[in-house]
């Protein structure tokens, strides 16, 4: 059985898809051809494959195998990192071969108050550093700036793909927290959310969200000392009491905050297998 969206058969290499009839000579042509094999007349127009996005600083990973994008995942990296961290990640490979487009923005450089003004790539400014013992206080103005930027990117991707139900949001660590803030507040129902080693921020409103019935998966490490389960798990669990019906929270025993590539690949595959072909 071939994967959905495949352009050629995995067994024999034959081209998949519907043949098209030439408007000039009526010959049926292979879906792989752009012009008629008999008279060279142009074939039907095809959607343009966009490899840029509404954010000039973002890296776009187009679908593999020359596929047109079916779904889009906007994924935010963690604190002190950049989009380059995930630009060659294998976490997206399996589903890029089925039409997944991945958009990787880079956080702005901010002066971090809790770190004596040190400048770091960050989705929002930390006002305190409780060394993992409890949630840190944040500068909500810097979070709002990120929310405005990523929300505009969501709108741009929805326009490209043909609907908000085709756009996933996700992130790791601080990127998870920031992405969930955008997800929970967005005025349109999205395709789903995936978060690694992060949590809902206490300042993010969760009641009456448009995402109450949308898949929302958090994956955390059981030995995480940076965002400890003692307060992270209650922050996630409170979503259920506010009506989030499709919430999933999974804990990887022994995993710390600096999760391995293999574990993140496993988490991403698990999330996308749950939602990708259900849209």
C-alpha cells in the first residue's frame, strides 16, 4: 500500500495519480507530465509550490518527493536556540514525504532580565529564574509581540493551504509555551498542537478557547529539572477541567529537559500519525 500523497509506487516506481486529457488532441497523459506527449500542448495548471512564507526570518521545509503541501506545521524552537536547530531534523521526514510543510521561525534577540540583561534568542523575556522549582514570571509585552508575529504566520499558512484546519502549531521548551499561547488564543480552530518539554503559561487564557475540541498533545520528561513535573503536570492537567476534550499528556520516564533527537522523533511521529490523515 502506498502512502497518501505519494507520486510514485513504492513497489514498482510507477507514477500515481489521475491521468489528464489534453484539451487539444484529447490524449490521456500521465499525471507526471506537464505537457501533452502527443502535441506538446500545456497540461492543466497546478498549484504553485511555495517555499517561502509570511515570515522573512523563518526556514521553510517543503514537502519531500515534489509533493504539494497538504498540511503545515509551525514549530518554535527553545530558549537560546534558532530555527537552524530543527532545519535538518528527522522528526518531520516521514510526514514531509506525505505532504507536510514545516515552517521554522527564529525567535528575536531579547535582553533577558533574569540573566542580568544578557541578550538571547527568546520568544519572551524572563523576569525571574526559579531554577526549575516553579514557573518563572515573564514579560507579557514580549509574549504579546511573539503572539502577534506567529498569529500572522498562522493566517498566512492557512491562506496558502486553504483553511485553518490545515495548520498545526507546536514547539519545544519555551517555544512550546509560546506556541501554546498562540494556539489557545487563536480565533479560528486549528489542526492541532504538539508540545515538547513545555507547559501552558499561567497567563494564557484557556477557557472558551476555539481549540477545546482540537487535538492537543504535550510530551514531557520524567526527570526534567528545568521544567519540573511537580508544577508542569498540574498546569497541563488543568486544561481538562476547562473543557479541553482532546488533551493528551505523555511522560517519558528518565528523560530530562535536553531530550534526545530520537525521543523527539518518536513524539513527533506519534502526534502526526494521530492527526495527519484525519484532517
